[in-house]
C-alpha cells in the first residue's frame, strides 16, 4: 500500500498498489505506520516527502468500500484520516507533498497536511469534489483549507466551485510552492528542497511545536467525529453513483 525509503536524512513515503490510491482504512493505516516509522528512525534533522506512483496522488476516500454501511464505515475512515493528519502535524520534521498526479477530496486534504506542496505541470489537478458529487465538507476539512489557502477567492473556488486546479493555476493562487515538468522532476525538486531544509539543522521538537501552534484550530477541529456528508443511505447511494 505504501513504502518508506530513507535517503540520507530524507524519508520518501510512496503510495503504491491501487491505481487511484483511495483512502480506505488499510491504506490510511499503512501511511500512518510509515509516518510513525519515520519518526522513530530519525536520528538527526530529517524531512519527509510523500508521493505516489501512477496518475493519481490520491483520489480521496474509498466511498465504494464505505457504501455498504456509509454511516459506520464513513466514520471509520474519518477517524483514521484525522489520526493521520494529527501525526503529520506533530511530526518533528518538515514535510513535503510531491503531488505527481490527481489529488481529489480527501487526497487533496492529505496533500494540504504537508508544509510544502510541489506539483507536476503536465498532468494532474487539485480538486475538492464534494460539491460536485453532493456531499457536505466536514468542518475539519474547512479548518485545514482555511489554514493553508490564504486567498478568500481561492478558497471560494476550491470549496464552493469545485474548481479543478492544474499545477500552474494552483501556483498562481498560492496553494502550491512550485510546479515541475513531470513526475521525476517533481520528486527531484522535493528531494532538493528536503536537503535544503535538513541543512538548516533545526530542532525537530521546536519545529513541530511551532507547527502545532500554527495548526491549533485544525487540531481542535479533529476532535469532531463529523465525516464527509454525514448523510443518510439515499445521499450515500447518489454520491457513490457519481464516482
């Protein structure tokens, strides 16, 4: 489901397996375990890069898995993703998302949890799809989006227009830090940025302490058990049919 490779002081977490990397409990648990392993194996200032194989970074929650019991399974996915988000926010090292394919809905959220986002230019977009498929966004998604998307106009386009943002558009709106010609160049740029950050020789606990203060409202919002939609069976069936 994912691999973790250490190159010097850089950890590279790569989503593997399913083509669109849907965030079901198995994949979320695998990512969380990799993040915890990076924490435990870091012996000096380090950085974490998260990336993915194929045309998708992540296509969001696995709603097809959840559809048999949307209320229960939806809350399981929400609980596990909120735990992963908290792990990333508390991780004592800089984090970089190398978005080498589409990042939709909860997959977009996963990218936003990182300190830096790098994106490829030739393929993929950032897309908060909930409005298009008839689901409400949970408050903690909104809290994270407000924290990471500074422009009210850009935030409106993401949340209230379900805009599909290419790398260049996302860069113009200040949502990503840089764009690169293809997947290989995106990952190489992420490694270069990671090396630059490691050379700053920051104390990891100090770094994560500042980050948790910056993300205080997000961390507070993670206490809610609200999940995407919090809808009944009828809405669930409609949403899954639109996938």
